C-alpha cells in the first residue's frame, strides 16, 4: 500500500439502484420520495418536524430568517467552524459575535457565551465540533434566562446524542441543522436537514421554494408569491441516496466509532499526541478524528507535520485553520484580530484530522497509524 485517502464515501448497490429507479420514474426534483425521506429522518431522530434542503448552509440561512433575525441583531457562535456557519449570519444582516472554546471538546464554551451576551443578542449558534455534542444543558439555561433562541449547527453530528437524547430530537433547541455532504455521517451527495417545531418547519418550507403557496395542490401552475423566498429545495434523487443511507446509518456509525476508539487506544501513551476525548454523557457521531499535536514535544509545526504526512501517502485535513475570525474577509468585515480567542487559536494551530471512514480497511488504518508514529519519532524533542 502506498497511500490512504482522507475519505471514501460509503456508496453501494442499494444507493445506485434507488437513484436508477428515480431516474426512470421521470420525476427528479422534490416529490414523494423527499417527503418519505423527511418522515424517516423525523422518526430516526425523534424530531418534532423535518425539512430537507439543498445544503446545511441553506438550512442555517432560512432558520435565522424564520426566527426573524436581521439587521441590528447579534448571533453568538464559534470561530472554530467552516466559514458557512458565519456566512449564514451575515446573509440575514446580523453580526457574528465569537465565543472561545473548550480546549478538550473544541466546542463553544458556555461561560464565554455568557460573557458575550448583550441586549442585541438574539441567537446562540453552537457547532457540534467533530460530532461531539456541545454542553446543551448549560447553553439552554443561558438562552432561557435571556430570552434568546438556539440554532444548532449539527452539520457534523447526525446520529449523535446528549445525555440520552438525540441531537435534533424533541426537547432541545429551537432549530437543529444537519449536513449530508459526502463525508458526513450519512450523505445525499449534497443536502441538509432542518429539525424544529412544525410552525418553524412550515415557515422554512415556504422560504425554501420561492416563497410561494399553491392554493390548489393539483394545479401546480396556479400559485401565489407571499414571501421573498429562495431556491433551496431538496430533490428525489438526493432522497433516494438518503433513504439507502438511513437504512444503514447505525452500521456506518458503529464502523466510525471503531476506528475512532482504535486510534485513541494506539495513541494513548504518546506525549506528542493529544487525543480527542468524548465526554461520558455524550454519544458522538464520530464524524472525524481530530488529533492535536503537542507542539511543545515536537520540533516541527502542525503544517510541517501535515505536509510530511501527505508525502508519506496519508490524506489529511485541518478543522479549521485559520479559524473564521482570522480569514482575510472576516478580519476586515468584523474587525476581530489575533489574540481575541486564545484557546480557539491555539487549537487551530495544532489540530490535524486523520482519515476516518466506515469502509476503511485494517491495512489502510494501520498504514495511517504507522506513518503518524514514524513522523512523531522523527520530530520528537
């Protein structure tokens, strides 16, 4: 073996067969199969309501709109995330306010969230980093006591749970948004899912398809535009893939969990490696394996290590470098510079994401471990 990719999608004959059936049916866009997929997701997650959309970014955007977030409002979130999280806030004209993170879970810190609340705060937008749920009890208490909403960015966390309750299920935040991008816990190629109360879901459904209603369902050429809407709808092609993925979601999850825990076992006694440590009261989606380097124990930077690992044939990624507030556009737009989020910045400089995917073979896994330990031995102090 000479190389291992960062990720391989778990697509099999069932997905191919279901997509083929849709293509042959003559109905490719949103239809009955999408409705079935939404119903299955609602059942799987124990949600109040669900709507599938073109992406998680679309879901975040419409969720904020549905809650009436706009000019003059503030949304507290993390900078250790994809820029899409923050873009959704800017789309509605609100201002992102960054809170620092917990150094162990890499999730947003409730205590720092509390310190950032102002009279303008309308939403807390936590990101379940790497599929490890945030401290939802503390965040819910903060939101409730200040009369503000929570919108969960659960792009990483389909299948995860917190204290026995599914992320996206009943009894949690106002809205939860999942992603079905190819490397997520389940995929539909592209796509996202919003979970929330039926009133919120109905509002998002209206906004997701041009803001139009159909007074006579059977006559689709008769419609009325009642809102300024968007083209964010899901398709039956995506739903076909999603239904197949849902049928094996628990198996895919178990395979990810196996590799995650085996990495942790094999790296546990190495002072140069800081392993991710899920809290005992959560069940992670095991979306990625976010290893951190103890740079005090190594004679190299994270980037040098990552580049060398790629040269050894291991596909890697970084989650996320730089953090959002240090990207050129956001430095200028938000005026937040280096040193404002010390833990976020320190974690961002040391994180290295290793390959982890359900169909990973033993040979591929041990190839990765061997190359990581080889480089640690090369650069250890």
